């Protein structure tokens, strides 16, 4: 069986493919959560001990202080000064992709 078929304008995805993607996405969410917690604990330990670099074999960790960032409110600029917005806007190519979520 094909992974994806199109018949009469309807797209069908093989059930085992759907099940695998759902399983992978659920596991990825769990792994991402654990990774986030571990990184936060490591960051706190580095902050509390004034450590900026750590190396453990393949793992290299660098601490960067928080900072502020100034950005341009492009929607407001486009609304209030459309000529300026147009003059300083740039267009970039974005590769095609898909987004998958599991609930």
C-alpha cells in the first residue's frame, strides 16, 4: 500500500503511517518536556555558581546572560507608514514544509 494516495481529489494516508506519526509526536513531546526541565536545572546551577562554560564529552554548554531586544512592530509600521515599510521590507524564499500536531 502507498503511504499517500489521491483519488477524486481526496487525500488518504495509510493508517499505520498516521499511527506511527502520532506515536512519534507524543514521544517527542515527552522528550522535549524532560529536556526543557533538565536544561532549566542546568541553567540555574550555572547561574548560582557563576559558571559560563561546561564540557562533558560530546556535551558542551555555554551560559549567556539574558538581555533585552528591540524590534520593529511591522504591522503598525505598515499601517502608519506604508511607504517606509515598503522601502525597508525584504522578501525571502521559505522552503515548503508540513506541520504536525498530536492532541
